[in-house]
């Protein structure tokens, strides 16, 4: 689904553009039945975002671009050092217009709020947005794992899921994003040529699971457009 870098250059030049071969465009007035904006499509139900190295800055910019009263919940995996107490919710909350909290076991993810995986716990989402925390074994030496989050979201929401992979080293998120894509969901990757660390977005692109490859500052507006264009 991805193509050459000529497409990336076009992606930075206008509203109707291509991002590495992926057409990033405005929704037409009369979209085809399988278009994300089609009147026959189910409304999106959740946005899941993953980041690692460089992620605090990237997350702050993406989450800060989403409005108060956003109509779906946002769940986040950011790789953190488990040896230290985290203040990630407070840090992200300074930029976000929605409340930001560390996820709790059994909590239900509500629209208009951001839930962050606590250090050293996998975050999963079950049916009806129920959050599950797990201290099961590390996945590719990581806990929390973006792959596990995305796979759980794929199972719970299917085509109603949006996944977003931001800056980071390694390949966490690539398999989970493929699961979301296989269930009909939508996958966004930060442009690896512009990301602080290119590993994670590059891996998800290499997996062939990406719908949009975007500069960081365009991601929030695309997420908003996807969520708001589908019928509620």
C-alpha cells in the first residue's frame, strides 16, 4: 500500500495529496460504499495510539490537537521505565483538552477522555470499552505492548477502530496494526522520515498495514476528520 518518496513530497503540498502512495484526501460529497466516510459505514468507536522514544512530545502534539468532547475514547501505550513513578498523565494533560488518566483495571473507556497504560502493565480493551491491565510476560521485551493493545482493540471494535503509530525504536505495534487493518479498521503512521525515531512507524509501514502516512502535525486533524465524518 505504500509507495515511493515522491508521494511523501506531494503529501506536504496540498489538501488533495498522496503520502508515500497512500491517498490522503478530503471525503467526496458522494463517497463509495467502502469509503471511511460512507453513510453505510459504522461510526468509529475508539482511537488507540502507540509511541516509544520521543513519544511524550509527539503524544502531546497529537492529543493537544483533539477537542474537548471528542466523541470516542483514546487509549495510549507509551513505553516507560518501570523503575520510576510516572507523571505521564499530568504531563500530557497540560496540552490535552480532554482529561488524561492512567488506566485502571475494569474501568470503562468513555468518550472524551484519554487513558494511558501505567508502567509495567499491558493495557487491553474488551467489549464495550472495558479496560484490562495485565502483568503477563513481556512482549518483545516490552510491557506495556502496543501489539497487545492494538490486537485487543481489533477484537473489540473491528472496523470501528483507529490505530496510530508514532515515533519510537523497534517494531512494537506493527503486528497489532496489521490485526486492526485485517478487521477493517484504519491505521495511521507518523512519517518515519520526519519522526524523531523512525523504527516503529517504519515497521508498521513495512507490514503493509497503513492507510495514512502523515507528518506529526497533521495527524490530529486527520483523526478528527475520520471520526467526525462517519455517522454517529
